[in-house]
C-alpha cells in the first residue's frame, strides 16, 4: 500500500499524479480495466481522477471503463454522469475514447451473477450472532468482462458499516438484493448508534468475506480518498483491505466533530446532493449521537419531496420505527425487504418497544417538502420549513441548540465516546 494524507492541508494535483504512478502499468498492459466509482451522493473529485487516470493508463490499457456503484439508488442520467466525471458524452467520445460509464442495476436479475455463498453458521460467526441466514452473493456480471478491477471513492463514517469505502463498493455497491438485505439488516440489529464511525463492525466483516469471492477471480486495486469538505486530504492505493484501513484512520480524524455536551435540539440542514429522504436521512444518522435523550433532530431539507424514489411504496407500508418494533413482531415484518426495514430503524434511531408501546430515544422531525399527512402516516414529526429561519439557530450551543449545515458526511459525536 502506498499513500499520503494530511490533517491540515489538501493534496495538490501534482502529489495526486505522483501517487498514481504507483499503479503498475506493465501489469495492466493490453488489459481491460473497470473502475468502480460512487454516484453523486458522495463528495469526491471523481472528475479529476477520471482525467488523471486516463492520462496515466490510456497508453497501456485496452479499455478503462467505469461502473457507478449505485447500490439501490436510482440510475444516473446523462447530465448527472457528465457532472460526475467532468465530461459530456460527446466529450468522452472525443477525449476519452477508451472509456465508457455504466450504471449498476441491482433490480435487474439478468445483470447479476452468483459468485459464492456464505453459509448460515459462518454468517452467525461473522455477525456475532446477529444474523444466521445463508446468504447468496451476487454481483454485476459486467466485472467479468474485464481483466482487472479498481475501486475509486471516498471513505466517510457510515451508519450501516461503520466507515464507507473499500469492499462496500462491491457490496452493496454493485451487488444483488441478498447481500444488500443481509448486510443492511445486520447493521440495523447492531444499530447505527453503535456502528457509525467504528472500523471493526459486523457488517464490515461480512463485506470483507464477500469480497474474497471477487478477489479470488480478479485482481482488485483500491484508490481510497479522504475528504475534508470538498478538499482531498488523503489518497491511499493498494489492496482493498490495507488502503481502506489507512483511509478510515484518516477519515476518523477529519470527518468526526466532537462535542462536549449533548444538545436538546439539532437543526440538521441536509446537503442538496441528496434528492430524497433515503439518501438525505444521513443528516439524522450523523447527528444522532449528540442529541440528548428526549431531544429532537430536525431534518431541514426543503428540496426533498419524497421518502424514496426507489422504495417509497414499501416505506409507506412499513413506516419508521425503532429496531425492537420489528424484532418483537418479526412474523409480521420478516417478509419485507430487510434493507427497507433497516432504513426505517436508522431514520427513527435508538429506542424500545415494550408492551406494544414504542419509545424512541429522540424525536425525528422532517422540515421538507414532504406533506404533513405523509410524515404522520410514516411515524415522523412534521415542521413547515417556511417557518424555520436557520440563521436564528446559529451560535446557540450554550443553549443546547446546534445548527449543522451541509449535513450528511461529517459525524457528530460526544467527547469521550468510542
């Protein structure tokens, strides 16, 4: 593994280009290379790397294509892809003729191929007893049209896996439903509250095991990025384990904000890059740890109009509830997609369900363009965003009030917590 990271400054383009020299072009000569990248919901200089990788590898490789690791997110349109990679379809055809960009389609069975199975007993061991179900590992079959894989993307604290990046770009990034459901429900059982910002988690162990089915068949190189805001502070190249480890360590220093005390009220202003609550709820996950018991987090996002582009109908059926609401009524919910159940618990947060009474630890309120009746129907609070002036929330930490702008990637945690 080779890399460079700074706490106090960004990497220069010259430093990035120098680090990319570590990619062994002789081993890639005449080969077809597929680079797996994030969609627009992650902050990263993908356009810069699209250009630099082409400049470095184009003279040697046969193809240098890109697959967007959407998981269950919506496919990106051409305008969004052009913004992501910094070049329109026409510009890519003329300036980058060896490169194409593809969307992953998790919901189309014909795009997937099984590559292995994790037995139930092994799942039990990997998850510390949280999940014991045989899990078939399926992945986008396109990867086997190539001779080598690369994963390019940032590492942030993450509600399901602890820290994003690495093997997560394979599962759920370009995988099928089985491993998506199993990993997300594992994270829900462990709870986001106890998982987010932790390196060694039950879900991470499952993902690393699943990745072995890929690395047994294809060489895999990771280019892991560490961001601070929109600036690139770290770049690590190597196998998916060591590169991710190094990036997660730096991310823990740059992407976690420690607070001395909990807050009774948090106005979490969701980044505009999230276009539904499915993605925009990161504004809740990243602030939940600093909300006091009985407090409230308000997800302020006037631009969000729906619960989920992909899963909205199912969420309407399930609603948002604490983990034990589902586990103590499992026969009622076990046949719903586990990914949807997991999302439900992550949004609602920690809490209890005893004697038929649900008691969330905190109140979660939407100040979005989602109507009041929808919020109430799915068991969330409602505030009219037009009646909230974010400016009046600033500089009130001494009152127990916190304003978080551009929320979704920085994790807020109490001092002294793990």
